């Protein structure tokens, strides 16, 4: 078996098992697990044995579900909607497809659990009753999508709702639905499902980045819409949101994720656009970021305050995009006073992309303090390799000579060289210096640990596309 330690087994495998629970419910999944262990405890079994236990315990047909194991590729769900005010009905039409893959040109329809809700104008979930049913079945439910095209009609819907689709990330699929910008902002503020609320923000950000990249190509001035700033302000000001979730909501897509969004990919343009958005959000919401930082300070370390630390450190990172001196001083103080690694790293990440004495002093102190702790030094090397500052390549080259670094240690290689390879802006430098540097290190490492060397080739996968598309 050549793919035992791969994303297919770990990530996809876990998602497929999770879909059983989504389809069968928590109690149904428990029944299936009990039967599985009763039948097979101590045996060598297959995925089909597991599926049979789930099906038999719940008296359902899961034969089509087996396609998740036999068909490659990521399914796509294209969803459209239609509201009929006269009948007070709302119809969702779902079309599924899966791109051709080697050896599998034509795919059969998957069995896909599509969890959803319909959100009314007041921000509340509507009771869900499908045509033909006598009463509503909750406000969030799972639809069994089995055909290439299916329609589901909900009745008793007094006004056109906003659909909340793929709740809880109910299936590992790519979802397509044409939400308006105002609907995305509405879901960001009101969706009761945390995943869909977060995803609405990510979709809105994706649209923004696409537009800004197009503006750069057309030579237009970059502007950040008040609507986008307002959506972030609303999240920051919402005291009812869990701090950990709020910190996630305030994260923008990475440069690598933006790369996947666009047809023509120029690393310098992607970097410029993302930096512009971050700078604008930092400046426009400077008061809100500072308030978020101060409201989430804690006097002592408590495990239950992890969400507060996440939000506080996100705010500190954003504040350090300002030109003012006080955010750097605030980060340096947090670093000195920290009684836990989360806050130390939060301060260092805030200072990582900022030139100044505070950054240099804190990094030097960190390396000196933890020089004998190998795992902590991995974090130090990641900070060096991931920095957006000019001169990062030179600092990475210098770090190769650090006493705590060894090219024979795979963890150190991943921490320093892996972080640099994932550093879109510097790895894809226009002069090719990033390519030359990493290529030389891969050749050197190949004589020591070929598997670790191959792991560093991942970042180069998009180079051919960028070279062709962006004229590099």
C-alpha cells in the first residue's frame, strides 16, 4: 500500500467516516459502531465491512455511499434556488458533478449529505417542511443528495429566505451558490451554524480579492469597500460571539489560498492586494482592534481562556500593521510578561513582519531562552522562514548556520525551509533567488533524506503556471 500516510487516508478517510454520523445521526452512528465491534473486534476488516455494519444497524441502504471509496476526485454541488410567493414555497435544485481523473472519466453520482437551514429576515432559522410532509422537521436538516440533479421544495415559507448551505461542512465537496454580497454579510451576522457563518466571510473575502486583483491588472486605484469593513466591524463588536470563533472569523484567506481563486496568478500582485486589505482593516478599525485586545487580557493562565488568547493575539497582530510605535511596545511587553507559549508566539508573530528593535530583541531573547528545547526552536525557525520582511532570504541563509539547526533533522528542515517554501512572496521572488536557494537545499538534502527532500518540492508545483501566466 503506497498511500497509507497520505491526505487520502487521513483527511478524506476521516471526512467519509464523519459523513456516516451526519447521515445516520449520533445515535445511529453509535448503533453502527456497536455492531461493527460486535462483529469484527480483533479481526482484519475492510471499509465494506464498516459500511455494512452502519447499514445493517440502521436498516438503510448505503450501497451508493461506497462510491466515496472507489471514485477519485472532489464532488461539486451547484445549487440554485427559486421562491414562489404565491405558494409560499422555496425550491432548491442541486446538481452534482465530479471532474474526470486518471482511469475514471465518467463518474456516477455520490451519496452526499447536504445539511442546510433557511434564515428569515429577522435572522432566525425557519421551520423546515418539505412538500408532502405534514409537519416541520426542525430548523436544520440533512438532505440526501443521490442523483445528478435533484430538487427539494420547502413549504410554509412566508418570505424569501437566505439559504445556509453545507452546515457543519456536512460533506467534503465544493459548493457553488450565487449569494449576493448583502446576503453574505447577513449570514456573517446571523447564521446559527458556525461553519456557514465563517464560510460566508471567506466567500465575501474571495470576491473582494478577485476584484482587487482585476483592479491591479486594469491599473485602477485600490479601494476597500465600506461594506467589507463594516462586516469586520460587526464581528469585532459582537460581544455575544465566542472569542475563539471570532478570531477565526477575522482571519483572511492566505496568499496560498488566494492563489487558488484566480485564473492569472502573479505572486507579487497577490501579496500587494492582501497587504493592502490588511492595512486598510488595521487602520479603519484601529479602535476596535485595540478594544478587542484590552477586553481579552487575562491576569493568569487558564485553559478555558484559550479563545480570549486567540482573539487578543489576532488583534495584536493587526495593530502591529500600524505605523505607530505603541503596538510594537505592546507586543514586546506581552512577550516579556507572558507565562505561556501561546502569548509568547502571539507577540512574536505580531512583530515578525515589522522592522524594529523590539522585533530583534524579542527574537534574540526567545532563541536564547529556548535554545535547548528542540520543539520550541522549531517555532523560532518557522518565524524566520515565514517573515514577509525584506531580507528574509538572507536571514534564512544565516539561520542554516544556527547551532540549533541541522539539515539532517526533518523537523528543522520543515520548520525553516518548509516555512520559506510556503512564503509565497519571497519564494517566488521575481529575480528567481528563492527558487535557486530552495533548489540547492533540496539537492543537498536529497543525499541525506530523499523523503524530506521530496517534501520540499511542493511549493514549486505552481511555478510553471505562474511562469506561463504571469510572464515570469
